[in-house]
C-alpha cells in the first residue's frame, strides 16, 4: 500500500512525524504533490506554517506492516525553505 508520511520541521533543525495518510485513489493522474499537501493540511493544526511541513511517499507491506522508505531519506532545511 502506498502512503504519505507528513513531517514538521522543528526549530532545532530536526523533524517530527505528524501523521500518515494512505493513498486510496486508483487513478494515478489525479495524484500530485499539491493535492497531497492540500489533503494533509486538513489534518495539521492551524498554527503550523505550511512551509514547515513536508511529506515523503512510502510503501507499507500489507502482510507485515513494514514501512519501506526511499533511500537515502534526508532533508536539508535550505531545500525546504525554497
């Protein structure tokens, strides 16, 4: 199963997970970064700035529940502020 892990960039330069949303749409043409962020914004507290939020696409093994992330998984704060 495809899912999106949403993270918040904290003031110390790190990040914290704030939620996971499973992808349910069957038509891949309807899936875009913008629509994923809009979907996620509905779950965020209003005091979180959108520029401090990002997501990664992960795959969750339906049988084991293991989360498979892209490798390497690294975020550079400068890239997020652009």
